[in-house]
C-alpha cells in the first residue's frame, strides 16, 4: 500500500481527538482506502500543554508553516480556526506548495473559498471542508456526490447546535434566555464567548458555503442575518399558543432565477419535521429535482462529530481522487443574482408592548392598513394592575420591507414601552 503523509496543525479538542483516532484506526482506514494515513507531523500553539496522550518528539514541527514546505508532507489538516492569521497563511501556502488540505474552518472557507479553490485547481490538489458545515452531518459530500444528479432549488435547516439547544431548552424547561445560556456553557455546548452562535454569524458562514455548492455559484455576501438574543420566554410561549415552535434557521433558495440567502429566528409549525429537532442536533433539508426532499440530521459539533467529517475528507484524498473543491471548475461557476429579502413575501409574527390606554390598538391596526399588510390573527393580553398590554399580530403574506416600515413607525409612538418584535413565519 502507498502512504499518505499527514501533518495536523492545531491540537485542541478536535485536533487531539483526530490524532488519536487516526493512530488507533490506521489499519481499518488503510484497508478501506488502499492507502495508509500516516500522521508524520503535528504542530500546536502550546506544545507544553498537558495532553492525555504522548506524541513522539520527532513528530513536532518547529514552525507550523513548515507543514507547507516539507517535501515529505502530502496533506495538511488545518484545525487552527479563524478566517485570518495563522489559519489563512497555512492553507494558502499549503495549496500553493501543492499540498492537499483538509479543514474544519467555516470562517476561512466562507471568506476565501473562491480564491483557495482556484489555487487548489491550478495545482491539482484537493481542498476538502466537509467538517466546516454541521459537523458529523455529511451534507457537503451529499451535495457534491450523492445528489449530483439533482437540480437543487432550496436548502434550509438548523445549522447551529448551540442556538438550537438554547431555544428548545427555553421551551421545554420553562427557563429564560440567560439561564439556559449559562447552562449551555457549563455543559460545553456554548463557548465562553458564544456571540457567533447567538448573532447568526456561524449559520451565515455555513449557509454561504452550502448555497455556493447547491447553485454552482461563487460565494456571495448578500445575506440577511439575525440572531436569537432578542427571543424571550414570552415569544416562546406565544408561539406555542399559536401552534408554532421558534428555531434559528438558515435558508438559501432560488425564486424566479434569483437567490435569497437568509438567517433568522423563524416560527415553524409544530407538525413540521424541523420543529421536532431539539438539543444540539443539526438538520439539513434539501429540495431537489428529481429526488424531491432529502433530510439529513445528526450531531452538529464536538470532537467526535467533527472527526467523523475530517476522516471522510482524508479518506477521499487517500483514494487518490482529485476533485474540484466546489463540485465544478472555478471557470464554470456562475455569478448569479443574489437578492436582498426586502422584496420577499412572508407571513410574520409581530409583538408590541404598549401602555394599556384608549386608542392604541386602533392606531396600530391603522399603521398595518396604511402599509397594506393584512392581519390574520390578533391577540391582546392586558397585564393586570400594570397599565400595560401585549399585542400579538400574525399577518397574511406581505413584503418583508413592509414589516420593517411598520415596526419602525410604531416604535416611535409614545405608547410603546419596549422595542417591538418581528419574527418571520414559515408555513410550509
């Protein structure tokens, strides 16, 4: 059997798990791929950090960039993270020096994937990034290989386990946002600084990659992004009363030859498949032709799930197939029209916290009428002894920009106590 010599750069939780997995399972991986994955070198920011396993001193690189220069290295596995700095230098240099690259770095691929793909193609090496999207859910390989016969018109789902854990725990455990977030940190489901998970940036990066693969387009930054930090227990309870669950969803879809990319909290019917996905699980739904709808779900993060994806990519390279990083050549990828969602039609849930006084409800409904938004359902909940009231409105389908106009206008009224809420509804 041939050997494929590997350098793993980054030995945090994922890098350490991968190293041990490859060492322990070298025989079976070799038999399945007819090539031996030989971890020849490693590199880490902190070489002296205590690890639960020993590494031969000869395996340590003096400088992480040596992985891009040594002639005895065939494949570099980048597990540093981040779109700039060390990770960017490592991957760009490795590809330029004709090394295969496997990475779990969604931020890097979402920002520089187009440039990196061109370098990989020019130098006839592989750039693989299955682990960058949804951990152990094999969605990228499914799009590139399993669903290759299909014209995909829509991909959507739950792409972030942290936000899904928080929303489903708020629902099931009757706790507020900050209590659930703190518990997620203790359990290791949320990082010390979970801002990318909470503000939608993590889902945004993943969605850009998936969108590009589905529609054979270049990566595009025209994407609407909202996070979950403004969702509170009242919104969760209201959604339940209305027959919905709230999930942070990412969508990429083709409508009238234009692509819409969006990430935002969404009310979805309790009876829908996605509503049942709780905890840290991810779920991806693809609408394609001729296959129809395909669903893939699984663990979206963590060392074990990510290692599953990394080993899948490493195995692809072990088998000796040189493939285009984004399924087709960069020369054939398209600059498609990506549109802002302002012209997109949605039904919506709007919540107003108001002073409980005469004429408020009439004034609010007049604003809706003026903006040509039809009200489907209205619930008013006065709060006893507090001279306050909550007004919840569910609309018929209207343009997104109309809702934003309504919220902007009503939030200027002197009867508004707290900033109003707007959550889009998916009635499919």
